[in-house]
C-alpha cells in the first residue's frame, strides 16, 4: 500500500517523537507526520487533509481517540486507522475494532516490534500486538461455545458447574456426593437443576455440553 500522509494523534510529546521515528523507519517513503494533541486538533486536520494512515491514542485530554475513527473513514479514502495505546482490556479493544480500527498496538512493546508491525501495513497485514491477538482469539472461542449452546452456563451456579464437570468425567451421583462431601439427595437436586437449566435429559447430553463449555 502506498502511504504518504500520516496523522499521529497523541498528547504525549515524547511518544509523538517516538512514533514519528518508528514511522520513518517502517515507511520511509512517507512525508513527515502531522501531529494532533487532542480530538479537536485531529478533526481539523482530518477535514482539511487526506491521510492514508492514522496512529491514534485512546486517552486524550478532550475525549477518546477511537471517536476519530468514523470521521477518518468518512473523510479520507482508504485510510488505515491504527490504535496505539496502553489500554489492553477487552472492552476497549473490541470498542475500537467495532468502530473500524484496522490495527491495535500496545505502547509498551519494544520499538523494534512496533516498527515491524507498522511495516506490516505496507505489506497489507493488519498490525496487531501479540497479546491483543490472543484476546481476540479467546473472545471468539468463547463466543463460538455460546453459539453452539446458547442457553448454557450463565445460569449455572459454581456448584452446578462443578457437578457438570464431574458428570462429564463419568462419575455417578454416589461418587460425586462422596467427593464433594454432600448427600446423594443434594447431588440429585443439583443434577435436576442442571438438566432443567440446560434443557437436557441425559448424561450424554450433559457430557457433550460440558465439553463445549470447556469444563471437561
């Protein structure tokens, strides 16, 4: 991809300089980056210039950097928006991706890694930090399990989940009662509750769901 104009939205001067240096090494054909310290400055630049790449921090003095992504996508043709931040929580990651971010990098990565990730942009690969890739993968694995059996686990108590796990391992009511130091009648009540909540009627179904939930 041909990248000439870059926008760096970052309120820390030191990191502005670092990112500008990383961009120079990763994309030497690009012109000197344009800087913005906040949302208002960034918006002015976006409305008056054409950028092919935007490096965006999340925490800005006047709001959240991800708010700029839809504006960039609307006003700059084929612009790539890469979030570079310290925030690695799942909610922030998916908020940015849902708003159209093309990449997500963490500031605490070594400079050499950030340069390599930015170079990936030119090669057409989305720049995503390794830890963020793991979070995305884990999220979709969990989502896939829920889609396979949508009415499952949120309604189970911790004790019911524990008993479901033991059922999947082949233990009968007596074995489970002895292991958990509970009466067979208490275990029977728990199993009835598990079967009712999951809409099942057999040990085989219980085992299958436990496997789908990763409880085995």
